[in-house]
C-alpha cells in the first residue's frame, strides 16, 4: 500500500473500527473521514484516486516544543516547569509507541513532526502513512535523520519495534539537549553545509561504534541519569540488543523517570498552592485601631495635599461641577430633594471628579464624587460604585467602613429631571462618601520629598510598616467577601485623620472569576491583565498591584525600571509603561532589585513584595494567605517593636 492508502486505512491496520477509539486507547490520530475528488471536478485529473483525510486539529507539534525549549522564549518558564515538560513528554512518547506496538504495528518513520500536542497537554501519534505490521517491508526513497542505522544501510530491512525505538532515542536526546546526538547536523541549529555533511546516511558509514560516541556534554546539568540510561538503551547500534518501548515500561529507569516526574509536579503544585490556596485566612477588622496609627495620624495632619489637576476637572466644569457651585439632586432611595454645595476639588479619576462639599441640613463636610463620561465602561463603573454594598454582601455603609474599611456611598444621588444639568447626567449618579484627609499618593510623595526630613527615621519606618500591614489587611478583608478590587492604585487608598487607611474607587470591582475589560491600562496592573485585558478577575490580580504599591511606598519609585509619575520625565513615562516593558522583559522575578530602596528596609517586607510580584499568577502570594505568612508576622513584630522603641534594623 502507498503512504496515502495506509494513512486512510490506519484504523483497520491497528485492528480498530472507530477513530475515536484509536484516539482514546492508542492516542493515535486516525482519519475522522476520508474524502476523494469528484470525478467531474476541475481537479479530478490531478487527484488520481488520492484521498483527502480529515483529522482533529492539534495545537502544535513536538517540533515546536523542542524549538521553544532551546530558544530564548523558554526563559519565561522556570527550570522546574521546563523539567516537567521534558519528563512528561518523555513518559508520554514511550507510552505512545508501546501502545502502537501492542497492536503489532511499527510507525516506520518516527520524527518530532509525527507527534502532535493538543491544548489539553496530551501527545498523539500522526503521520502513519509508512506504518506496517511487524515483519513487513516498505522501502522509502527518503532517508530520515531519525532513522535507525540498519534502515539507512539496508532500506529494505523488515519492520521491527527496534526501528521505532532508535528513532525514539534520537527524539528524546533532542528534546532534552536541543540538538541531535553523534554530532549529527540539527535542522534549525546548524548550517546547510553542516547538515549536508553530517546526515546519518553519510556519518553512520564512517562511524561504526555509535555506542561509544554518545555524549551528554551538551545537555542540561539537571538531566536525570534515568533518562540518559533509557536513551543509551534505545540508541544501541545492534537492533537485537536495543530496548523497545513495551519492554521499557517495565525497566527500572522508566519507573524512576515516572517517579521523578511525579515528585517534580508535586513540588510545583506545592509552589502553586502556597500563594493561593494554602492556609488562607478569612479576615475582617474588629475595631478602629492599628499599630502605628498615631504616626499615620500625625502624618495626615501635617502633610500638604496637592490640589488635583487634569482633564476630568475640565469635563466636570462643563457639566456645572466646580468649586462654589450648588447643584440640586434627588436621593435615589427616598426621592427627597438634596442641595449639594461644592467646595475645593479633592481628586480625579478616569471617569470621576471628587469635591469636598456640604448638603443641606448637615454640618459635616463630605466627599462628593461625580461620575463623568458617556461610554459603556464609564456607566458600568458608576453603577458598580453605587452598588458596592450589594456586591460585598452588606447593607450598611457604616458596617462596610468598620468591618472591611471600605468606602461605600452614604447616599446615592441623581439629577432632577427638570434641572439644568439633567441632560448632562444621563442617569449617572453622584455619590456621597466620608471625606478623607489625603490618599496614599500624598503619603508616598511626602516620604520621597524633602518635607519628610521633619519626620525622623523611626517615624518614617513606622509609617511605612504600618501602611504595609494595613494594605495587606485591607485586601484580605475585601477578598474574604470574594470580591476583587480590579484596579488598585495608590489613589484608591485613602488616609483618614485618625491614622487608618480605607479602600475606595471600587467602580471596577468584580466577584472572583468574573470579567471586566478596561480600555485604560494601569501602571500598577498585573502582567496577565496587560497582556490579556479580558482575563477573569483573580485575587492574584490585586496581589500584583499591591506588590507594586508597597515597592513604591518603601523605595519612592516603581520597580523594574518602570517610569514613575512625579519622578521621571514624560518621555521616560511614555517609553517605560508596563504595557511596553513587560513585552520585552519576560523574567520579571530576576529583574526585581531593591538597590534604590532604604538601607533599613526589612528583609521580611522585601520577601513579601517578591512573592506578590511573581510573574506567574498561580504562584503569587495573595493577601489572605499573606496574613499567615511568616514574613507578614515578622513585619507585624517589627512594627510593634519599632513603635515601642525597641525596633532593630534588619539588614
């Protein structure tokens, strides 16, 4: 039978009737359907009876896996992940051929392109046009670099399981070592001249003792001895002494390789759950107290808060929202008319302008947050902010402040339909929240400015340690409610006069696992969100932003040489946005440096930041788990010691 006929009838050759059965029992890609040209079609004279077969579509082939592992792109995988890939592929390849040989069928021309990788991580055999039953003959006119010596010397040699075993040994060597053994030319690595002069059909004629020529000098240092021994046994020159895949399944070296794979995977799982699942604590605040609170309160009263500037204020002015203005609104809950008198602007967001203000009948000063913009995204942000109590499963904004330290609206107002600004609002709410003294932006700016000289080193350390502890607790409390902030930045954290931090700007908050795509990437965003904005919400998204914020709090600038607003030039800010930088720097973990940070920055804080800033989100420490981490406990202890006057500098 020809190659085409064999491929079309492979189900019959392996003594099965169903291609689904072939996939599940042998992991072999048999045709789902075999087609032929219509006799009256334009191409009928070209087909000459040759079939067209339909098979399931794979994600890639073993060629792509090998190329990836030997390329610079593999730096995105740590050593353990690469080892798992190689060990897993080694085990699957041996099992694939053992399953085929159990059916008394030999592949005949096994190469990396004959092995396909599917999206669920399993390998399947394909390209079975040269497959034959054990003992049959089929002579090919095109020798393969992966072919056994006896086939290259005598192409008419009968099919044996050892033919496939030799090709398997060559493939495994290339998988682990990035090139072919015996100084054979390697496609994609060596020059065309080298490829031509070192084809096995030529080289095997001059080198008789291949066993002694096999060297693992070019291979990774962590290549297991059990894998090396299996490869040696597959690559024995004499076919009758060669290990075949069915026998390999019972070989002690295969069992050891399986054991190594399981141990390495279990170690990887331990890493993965350490950050996300292990010993995760539920958390809520029980009172309005925190260690280091008095220093933060002192800072809140002494800092100069910079007045906000930006496009959002211009948009607000156009809508009649400015200092000194009075606007008539209606309560969204009671329908009662409310007059709001606006004072100085407090802050701006992408779709918000915040003013200090008073409402009729109440003497207390409040923060008035007006939502701007007419896009679907801006409307969604406004709706979420107004309904955040429902999202966190609470009914009372006072309860949200005390238990979660979260700023939920005290009241949600809407424009009166007959007001001058009604046509501008289009249903967007105005929310009233307690007025803070400042934000974490002001704290960070103060600590890196000359004004901080008014605070001694101990006071600054207490501020940083206290803010570190409170920030981790804030997110742990929110995550306990199964809610992710989604766009955490320093301006999202407000400092009140009594020295406590509170979460705000919750318009992009979503339940864990939900999706929300924002059109404006943040400098504090996680790599997976910047690369794929539609990524579902996870606690690790907030954890990464927390790591960036903590680094800036302690070191005065962003990590990874990212441009820092208020520090770097506009050109630097533009050229070093994480959207650009993360595309070129794959291994962020190795790029994280604390050289610009204070000499008294505790090692426990550095370690927490490293764990929050792990590039792979599944290994990232999340805030709830951080509460039980030894480094968080050490940071708490340092804070208490420093407040008591007994703090020791960690170097």
